[in-house]
C-alpha cells in the first residue's frame, strides 16, 4: 500500500522495487546516498553519466512524492529538479539543502583562525583552546540554522512572487550572462524563448531555478563589495562580532574585529542579509531604476532597515504563528516600503549615503511621528488600508500586526515630512497633520493606489510607473510646503487648505475639474494617470528647483 503499486502486483525485481520506492505516493523522499536517481524525461541515461544506477532511475514527472530533501549531492539532475518542480513537487537544489554543512565549516574555520591567533598572542592559554571550541557547538548550530532559515524563507517568498517577477528575472539573467559569464545552459536556467513561453502561460521560475539564481546573485554581489572599501566602513564592520558565538564575542570583541578574513566575513553577512530580506532582485532593481551601484544598494538597505525598524517588523511577522502563506504576504508587503524608501534615499540624499548620519536624522523623526499616523489617515487612504489589511486578518493574521504592516506605505512619506519640517522650520507634527489632510483632500493617495495597480510589463513600463509615483509624491511635498507657507499660526490643517484654495482659486479650478473628470471616468491606465499627475503638478505655484536640506 505504501508503495502505491498497481493491484495484482505480487513480486518485483530489485531494480523494479527501487523504482517503486522512488515513485511511491508519500510525503518525503530523502536522498542521502551516492548516485543520481532522478532525471528529466527529456534526458537519456547516457546524458546523466551514472551508469551504475541506470536500471533504477526514474523521471521527475513520474514522482508522486510531495517533497524531495537531500543530504547527498547530485541525486537529481538539474533538469530533473525543474521537471519535478514544474509538476507540482517541492524541491530546491542539493546545494541549498546541504548549505548548513558548508556554513558550519565556514564558521568552524573562521573560529579556529581566531582562536589560534589568540593563542599565539597569549591572550588565550593553549589548554583552554579546545574546551572553548567545544563549548560553542550549540551556538554555532543556532547561527547556522538562522542563516538557513532566512535563505529558505527567501526562496519561499520568491516562489510566491515568481510569476509577477519573471520579467525582472529575465533581465537579471541576461545581465549575469553578459557581465558575469553565467552559462545558462550549464546551470539549467531557462532560455529567452522558454521565458517568453512562461510569460504567456503566467508561470515563473521554478524553485530550483530560483535557488540557482540566488546563488549567482549573492556571489556577484559579494565580489562587488570586496572590490570596494565598504566592508571596512565602521558602520558595517561593527557587525562582525555577530558572526561569532557569544563565548568568544564577549571576551574577544576587539580581536574579532582584527580577524584576517574580516572583510570576507562582513561582505558575506551583508549580502546574505540584504538578499534574504530584500529579495533576489532588490539590488538589481535599484541599479535598473536609479543607477545605484552594489554598495549604494547596501547603504540604502541599511538606512531604511534602521530608520523604519524593519528588523522588529520582520521579527513580529515571523513569530506571529501564522501560516506560511500569510507570513509571506506580510513580508512582501513590508518589502514595498523597503523598495520605495531605498529609492528615496538614493534619489534625495547626498551620495554615497552616510548611513549613520541619515539614520540619526530620520529615525528620530520617524519615532516621533509614526505613532500619530493612524489618527491622521482619512478618505481613500484609510479605506484602502482597512480593505487590504482585512484580507489577511480574515485568514488568521493578528489585527494589530496586519494594520501595522499594511500601514508601512503610509509612514513612508514621513521622510518627506521630516524634510519639509526642516526646510520650513515648522514643528513636524504640524507638517504631518497638514500633509495627510492635503493628501486626502486632493485624492493623491487614490492616484498612487491606481499607479500601483498598473501592470508591471517590461522595464520601460516599470520605469514609467515609478516616474508617475515619484511625480505625485514630489507634487504633494511641494504643495504641502506651499500651503504651509500661506497659513497662519494656530490654524487647523483644513483652515490652511481652505485659505490656500481661496487664494489660488483660478489656478486650481482647471486642475480640479480635470481630476474630477478622470476620477469619474473609471479609466485608470498609464495615459490617464499621466494626465492626472500633470494636473496635480500644475497646482504647484512654483515649478522651480526642489528645495533640499542636509547637502
């Protein structure tokens, strides 16, 4: 029964029995042996190159198991993995399943290098070396498991978004091929023709393909970082003690920072964190959208993570006890803030980003103002928040967590609000109240939601969406400054808005009429939204250069 044999089968030859075991309708097929047991139906046994197992090998499409886990190497051919995954099976790559072993070895080697240097410098007695090493076993295991949990969480989210990100993945693969020498055939990654077929079918990269892409993205980003001074930067280098167990971290923090492989360790930590949390395409999209270098993207990530306390957000999501589906949705939503705020720092602040200074500047404004935001949302902005959050609350997400996560895009504009407060020399609370009131009054958030709903399409459609969004945010920022400048001390936000409208009635009437027509038309495509953004921009009295601070 367990093997799912056809009725009437009473005996099997040894090879047939092995094939039956491999093809059994069970939950998990664990491969810890030597040899290649699964291939693709498009491959011949001769192509596999493991003659000793030709008699027992099966095709990926014929497997009835739900999950393949691997403790060995090359148990499944690359094409066999893809075929099994495309047929609904769950599999990554043997490198992913075995990455804990490699990670553990890396930690062991780096710890031994540290301990031996301590012994040589007489900071650690020789007789203490081995007992200290043995005492760190459990801590090393915890560090390694944390790395692997994060990487598998990345792949889980990547599978969820694979179809919508296929266009970006195609461009990323092309870039890796041209700039890094990636051999797509050797790595069993899809050709452009195959990607075109998948785009039409609405399917994305399979899990094994995503795992392979992840490896190449991380390796290329690490190479980029090591070619720069970023791993030596004080802000980033201070993270290196976190790589080591507490037993040595507490006693030898200074010596850890002088580790001979510190640059490589820091680069590895940074790449893993940025890609695992930001996504496979995070750095690539920033380069495509803003021209950011690899180091620029790392700096932007670090600034946004600190300013908006994203570590706390991600920790709350992952400890909430919700289903993997809901957890992935919440993480994806949080990454919308990461993407948007990263572009903001790259577009609006001096480059390269001075992470420590920017964090000090904007995190204080965020902490002071973020608690006020729930009470400032109104109109479509509030309605949209409640609708989006309710979708996950109904499926088991804690209400407070869901609202906080879906409100992240609503606190993103606190970056602009902080700048306005500095430029206009007004209290940040007053600026925030006016900004959100003006947003609701003009319906700009309604337009922003419509822009987010546009199809991503190719690179140029994506850039057009970004340009529209940036245009709307820029106009709202300038309008807030204009209304603020025309208001009187002690006036409410609505009184300031009313005074501004009465003073500029003739200038605003045409724009408001055009916006009303667009709102009522129900047609929200790239063309109409471009016109709407132009009408909002026309409300700004001065189209001069945007004021800037902190340069």
